[in-house]
């Protein structure tokens, strides 16, 4: 059928009208017929069975699950109870006994709608009081209507809100509107997928899928409908992401780095501090091939804490230098930017490279020099924070931008880096964007990476450098503290250093600060001067004080660093061998894993001790068990995704893309991989989607690029 009918505003559907339409728009985002078709149930109640009243006695006392009974109402009365309170009570009978139906609100319109002595079907939860039963606020339908309706044996239950329920838009009302919609549209919906995919995957047709998701006759047809719609949702998202990537590669020209020259070769042959792992070699190869093509590179580099991403980024920067371009690295915090600057300066010292640091703390005189050298091209590498995005920062020819911990930067901030280059004379004066390498030490589950970064190429460093001993992780309760303190003394006696980290949660900053200071005081009592020296690090300190404390610890002048999560990223002290995380139950899994990665950087055995109270939720227990069982960041990320869901993991910046209506990235990960493989295959065969058999697909796709919500384009 023509899609035009689906674009009809919802108020024109029989049974809606302007008032209900306003509520549906506001509460559920339903504006048009197509929004209602794609408003899917979140569960189903089996209504294949009709009970008799005398059967209720054989069920357990108290509240009985939702059931339905055929019978009739023989009288209605209003009963007063409590102070100025009334309830409406109806006596309901069938051929085996009687029970009461009760309403606590909406008396007037309910009384008007009830029919005495007419056969009807009631549905709801039963409650037992001794040998009597009642049902509060039941759904009631005349038997004649019940037999005629589209109602299926599997009763759909739709998502709702308190406002809708209070305003009389119950599940039954939504159900009736859905029946009316299918009646008006004759359940004829345009097929959106190519016949080839439907045949190969044995998918049911679009019409059948939509009909059976709302009115399933049994669990088997429901499963088929769900699979069809889940596959379709994920397939169109993948189609969009992969096309975006292809278009970008086709349209957005990049600087072709064709030369592998002096800088790269000298470093690789003479100055590599350690053998690269096979994973690092593979990733360097992928990056070289990307930057050697005519297209702009847009690559996500994932690697666990300590897997050696920085050296891969440095070698990529050397390729830019070999081709006469500059490179920059942007980090989310000053501590991390400093850390990168120190690390890269060490790697670069024998190569005669001009490398500088730009952060909020950089002095004006130093800034002037940086701006000047950037523009005349004598500054090769610039490391910095958001300060790199300032308008004054202009490069002569920026060839590569490396962005660390990408999830902390919005898309807008990233795109600012694009405009940092001067027009390229070789390219006829156009501004050619730099290649972009985005790094993250927060492993992203494969399913999320496919959905969120499906338009980026992804490289993974999935092995740690040789000689690294896995960190031993244990979970201890507060009652074991004395033993933990003894262990710390033993480690310090061996010449090692210790981190003790306290949670920092923005809303309760005062409380967190107090926890930290209380902790610091009690640790100072247990580890007194002059035998022990303690550093402290938290967000309220001035940058210069933070750096001074960090420096003392890094130089081994203090034995213990008491800190908030400020040290989560970017602190590298190989001599620190123990990480103690206080109130570990208040941290998310990825944060616990990041913190653990601060130790285990030297040759000695390192330890992570998770301290918690005895009161733990099930999720907290799972988090502690996961941390004790595995050091694998990707495994941890998968558990984290199951516990928290995709929106939480990505934070608000990215979660908009995941407003899925029927698919679930955790549950449907296999279907996601299948959908992506089909999308790749289809675009390889027909990227513009111009073949006659792809006409419907193309129409949906063009519509889709105009709108945000995918289900608006799938009907």
C-alpha cells in the first residue's frame, strides 16, 4: 500500500481525537500512523485459558497471576471506607460461583460503561481474602466484542507512563487503537528488504511480521516476527554506518602518505625500545595502508591498558613527518597530556624532532613560540588538551590528528581539528582534513563498536607486550583491613609503592572529599613519618600542586599515593605494584579495570585489592567476581554491557544513536553481526543501491538519512 496513509497524523485515527493525540505525542512520541505501527509491545500475557471462579480456590492464597473469566455482572454498589473514601464494587458470577470486582477511582465513567446481566470477559489480577476473591480495576469486554476482535491469544503489553494510565489510556485502549489502525490500513505494508535477503534468511514478509508482533497467535509466529523486525532494524543501521564510511572514503580526500622515510625507518631500525608484538605490527600496517591511499583515514584504535597504543600512534606520526606534514595528539586531561609529552619526548629524543606541549597552564610567552613555530612548520609534533582547539592554534600543514580517550570528546570538538590546516597548494588551495586516529583504552564490546563506530575502521591491539605479569586481583571486605595494611608494609619494605584510590562521584563531592580526607588521616596514623611518606591527589588541588605531588611519587620520594579517580588515566609509575580501591562497589567495571591498569607496568608482580563493605547488591558482586576472574578488558566490557546497557556505557554524547525500538545489543549480538555482514555484501555488490531489486531499500534509505529515528523510515 502507499506509505502516504502511514503519514496521517494520529488524531485522525478513529478513537484518538485531539486530546488523546496530544497525550500520545507527549508521552510516547507517537505523531503519525507509522509511529503507532512501530510502537512495539515489551511483553505478552498468555490469554489462551479461561478460568472458572471455583478453580481459584485450588490456586495459592494471596495474589493470583493475571487471569480471565467469562461471566456476568449482576449488581453494582458504592461502598464507603475510611475517611471520605469510596469504592465501586460489582458482583460478578459464572456458573460455578461469585466474586467481587473493585474500582477505587473513575467511578462515574466506569459505572456508566458497565452492562448488567450481559455476558462478558473480565481480565486482571485476583486477590484472595479467606474464601472470597476480588479483582481490582479489571479489563472488561462484552463476550460478543471479544469474539469479534483481532485480539490474539498472546496479549501484548505496551510500554506506558503514569500520566497515560491516570488519563484512561490503558493497555486495552492502545490495543484497540492498534486494531483500528490495522483495520484502516488493511495490514498492507510496503516490503522494505530485497527478495534475495528474505529468501536466504527465510524471513517472514513485512506484513506478517508487523501483524504478528501486535497480534501473535502463538509463541512460534511471535519469534519469527521478532527476528524479522530485529534483523531489519539492525540491518538499516549498519547500512547507514557503512555507507557513511564508504562515502567518506570516496568523497573526503586525504593527504596520501606515500613515503616511508628517514624518521620512520631510523626509529624502527635503531631506536625501538622493545620488540613490537604481532598485534602492534598488524595495526601499524593497517594505518600505513590507510594513510597511503587517497582517502582520509578515520580509524579507531582499541587496546587494553598497557598494550602499547602510544608507540603505534608515535610511528603513525613519524609517517606524517616523513611526508612533510605535522601531527598532533589531543588528550582529555592535563595529567594525561603531560604523560604523553614525557613519553613521546623520550621516544623522539634521538630523532631530532621538535615536540612541544600546549595545555591551559602553558605560559603566554611559550604559547607565542608554539603558535609561531606551528605556522612556519618548524614544530613537528604538538601534544595538548582542549587547548589545541583554540582558534589561535593554526598549523602550517596538519597531516595526522591523534585523539586519546575519544569518548571524552564530542564529535563537534573532533571536527574542529579538521579546520586547523592551511589550504593545500598541491590540491588547488582546498583545505584537506588530517588523517584521524582515535585511541581508547576502554575496550568497547564488539556489538557496541559495530553500532556506534560502524562508520570508523577499527584496529585492535589484543596482546600485551611480553614479560608483563598478569595483575593478581583479590576482593577483601573492610573487616580484613588489618591484613591488607600488613601486606602494604611488606610491599613497601621490598621497595615498592602503593596507590589507594577513593571514589569520586560528582553529586556527592563533599561526602567524597570527606571520605578521602578521613582516609588520608587514618592512613597517615597507620603509616607515620619519618618511616613512611604519603602523597595526596584530588580534583580540588591546583594543577601545579597536583604535578608536584605526582612528581614526588613518580620519583619514589613517597611510598603511598592517596587519590581520587584523578589517576584513572595517564599515570605511569613502574615501581607502583599495589592498587587498593576503596568502596570498590561504587565504581563501574570499566573504571575498576582502568584503575587496575595503573599498576603492573614494571617487571615485578603487581596486585589489585578491591575493598568493599559486606552489603553488596547482586550487580556489585558480579563486578567484583569479574575483576577477580579476568584481566581481559574485552571480556570485562561484555559483562559491563550486560549489566549497564549500551546507553550508560557510551554516556549521553553517543547514546542517541541507540534508541532501538525492538533490537537489543546484548541479546541480539549474533543478529547484529549477521545484519552487518549482509549490509557489507549488499553495498559491495551495489553501493548506490540502484539495481531494480533494491528500489524499495533505496527509498527507505533516502528517507532515513533525513530523519533521526530509524523506525520512521522502515515502514
